[in-house]
C-alpha cells in the first residue's frame, strides 16, 4: 500500500479543482475512492459528468496503467475495465502531479452485492469474470490484484466490472501489486510471476472470500487450511474440485475453469429434474442399434433440459435483482 507520508501528499479536500496543464480540462474533486501502492483515486466532476481521477508521483506507473487501459479498449465489446478518458499533469505549489482520468464505474463491490442479493448470484458473476479474464490474458496481461474490492457490479443488466488496474502486469513479469489473501505466493501455492494461473488462483480465493466475508490469516500449513475451509462450507464443497484445480495451478486458461463451473451448474439443474427422468438415467441401456439411438436421443433431451434450466435460473435471479432495484 501507499506509505502514509506519500498518501498525505495527495490528500486533497473535497472541492479542490485540478487543472490539466496540456489538455486544459479541469476537474473538481468530490471524494476519495481509494488508494494503493501507486497513487490515489478520487471521484471527480468534469464537463462530461462524474469520472474517476488517479494521481501519482510515479509517471512510469501512470504510463503503464494508461497502456493497460488502452489495451482494454482494443478488445471488441470490452466491459472489463474502465474506459480511459485522458492523461495530463497538474501543476500546484511548484510541484507537477501526473494524473489520468477514466470512466467512473458505479455500484457495490462483489462481496457487498452477493451479501445483499444472495449467494446464488456468485456463480453467474464468476462466469462473467472468467470470460473477461480470458480476453485480458489473450491481450498479454494478468490483472494481478484481483479481489472483491476491485470488482464492481453494475446494472441492470447485472454486469461485473474490474476497477483499479494498478496491479495489472504483463505476462512473464513479476506481479506489481497484490493483496495477501488472494496471492498464491502468500499461501505457498506458487510464484508471483504473472501468468493466467495467477489470476485463476485469485479467482478461487474470491469465491472463498464470498463464503468467508471476514477472510482469515494463513496458518502453518496454508494449503491444508484452504482445503479445510472449502470443505466446511457446502457451497464451496460442491465446487471443491474446481477450486482445488485453480489453487494448485492445474488450469492454464480461464475458459477451462469456466467450462468446469458450467458443468457444475448443469449438474445442479439436472438434479432438480423429476424422478422419472432420474429413473431413465439410472436404467442400463440394452445392447443393439435401437438402444443406442434411444440413448443418443435421451442425451440430447437431457442436455437441452439442463441448458434451459440454467437459462431459467439466471433469468429468475435477474428478475429478482431488477425487482429489488426498482423497490
């Protein structure tokens, strides 16, 4: 995190006006949104409305983060990170402060959203996150500091968005910024070298955090501790194979983890089918061409029913969210 001395240098009162030296735009600070190792982020108001403004004493860090946001913008249909609006310098009290301005993403963080709307939303949002991470990894980046505080849920329609790209690192380099609970190095599960499996470990820890909102500190045997924590919560125990593969680095791509999670959801929906369908599943098919045809037809029907069940569950959750939002 940013040290206290450095933080105090960038602590400005609400109402402070930031004047851009080069682009001549000005922004009025509204409130502090957060701070990290590389700078402070404020909610500010400019001619285009509310924005997020980040300032830092490290121009190299600013340039790196701007490059990340530019890379995000190249992804077709990007919804992962905030849109970059501009980069400039502010000269005040004989000091030059680099800053950049980005889209302000408004909404609760992932943990707050799930606590309010119910744990049933976690799988839907994690599926979205894994899809976004896959696109980020294909652009050559690892998010790094992945945690619920950096994941905002917007809507309707309900959508997960990543904020604070300060920890985003090029694949192959050392992770720039991390939070211990979500860091595989802290748990003794691997290095801090940026690769897709680093983010997938953090994704598993995000899922664990949703069941343990207060988190917990590492004991002597970190991995065994995580295994016990997973087994202690039913919603995690049902996904223990996925979580453990992510924690132990068995996934090389986000879509692999996403595919396995979809299978779990399909299995959950399949378990809700009526007893006659379950009886058909348990019946051993007869040998011969006719039985193979019936079996293939049955598998197609079951697959269709499972897909429809997932769609119905997600649609039901969305309707509940919209209804709650309107109230």
